[in-house]
C-alpha cells in the first residue's frame, strides 16, 4: 500500500513537471513569433503590474489586485508602460488563455483600472462570507454569479461591490477583522462629513479654512479638546474611530533572510496589529513573497509570468 502511494505521488510530480515544461515551451514559441518591440512592451507592462501587489494574486491567494493609470498623464513612465502594454496584450491575449485568472481593464473617466482576479481565491472568499455578500448585494448572490458578473461587466470593481469597503477589503485579501475595522472608519468618516457640512453647526462659525481642514482630518482631536456639545452617538463614533486608527498600521516585512526581499513590498493596508488574523495574513504574505522571488530567480521574467498565468 505504501509503495502504491509512493508511485502515485511520483507519477503526479512527473505530470506537474511535464505540464510546467509544456507551458514553458508553448510560451517561448508564442513569444518568438512576436516582433521584438511587442515583446518589450509586454515585458514592461507586466513588470509595471508586478511592481505592485499583482504577484500575490498570481502566486498566492490574494483574490484581487488592482492598478490604475491616468490617460492624461503622458509623461509618466508607468502610465506609458501600462497603456502601451494594454494595447499589445489585447492583441495577443487569445494566445494565452488563463483557466485560473481574469485580467480585466475598466475605463473610468480619465483613468484605466487593471484588475487581476484569482478565481479560486475569489470564490473561496465569497463562499466564506456569503451571508455578508448577500446582505449587501442581494439574496440571489452566489460566488459563481458574482465572479461572472465582475468578469463580464464593464463597470469597475468598486461599483460592482456597491462601494462597500468591507466587501472590497475581503476581496483584496485584507481579512475580515481588518476589512471590518476599515469599513467602520469609512462609516465614521461619512458621519463626520455630514456633521461638518455647512453651516458647520458643531463648530465655531469664524473658523479659518486651515482650521476647518484640520477638523476634517482629525475630528476626534478637535471635538474632544473643546466644549462643543455633540449628540452622544456621534461622540461615540468618533471615539471608536480613534481607537481603531490607534491600533491599525500597515504591515511591514521583518524577514531579513534575503536583501532581495526589499524589492517587493507586502500588500499595503491598515492592519489591526494585535489581531491574530492580521498576524496570520502578514505571515502568509511573507511566505508568498519568498515564493515569488524564487520563481523569478529561476527564469526569464516574462516567460515566468505568462507560464503562471496560463497554468492549469
């Protein structure tokens, strides 16, 4: 029985190696057919994306990564790489069908948003929080039909999720606790905004523009240092927002095992530093980071990227 299991495992490993070699041969063949100028633009396109958080979606289980560029910012190198690369990618995309990922573009005013969606991670995340997704998007929501809607719809990710910061945080791989805290801050800031709309009832009428801006940015500091009378509910919201903000921070990588790790940032988001889920997410991203660097150390950048994209 043990020998059989060993044989089956060995056979499976050979299949995986063969599949990887077959994909690499295919990618090399397709790239060889392209004009060198198109290959270079495609290389720069994916390089610009991989400088952000896209690798954590491609090599890990971050459900969604997003990047954007301004159509009017012609002088910026990154904008040029993404805009030129988009045109080249759309020309050759059919040659690189991806069973596991969706690479999508949305034009929103003067900006173009680029999304990479890890299908498996997306479906798993929505399924794990389906009750919440149904509460926001409707009872007929399923992981599959939401993924299909986002894949086909020309609207951006924000509108597809109705601008709900908790859902967006979950699908960007920030975890429930962090996403929930950020959503609360979002709600609090909207409530603060309503209180600070003209005629600025909670504050003095003779405030300068600079003073008003400080209040908008740090309402808790202002309201708690003055004798302004506020409804108890609003004061409670401000106190909760301050408490969350005080215990939130962006994750930093403290793994110094390789100097090359400094070249790839961890996904940036406000993290509850004392939360166990946050610690697990940070560790997962550190481990994924090692895997990403190892993958690119062993081959050509564009070939490695495309092989992973079309991996079965």
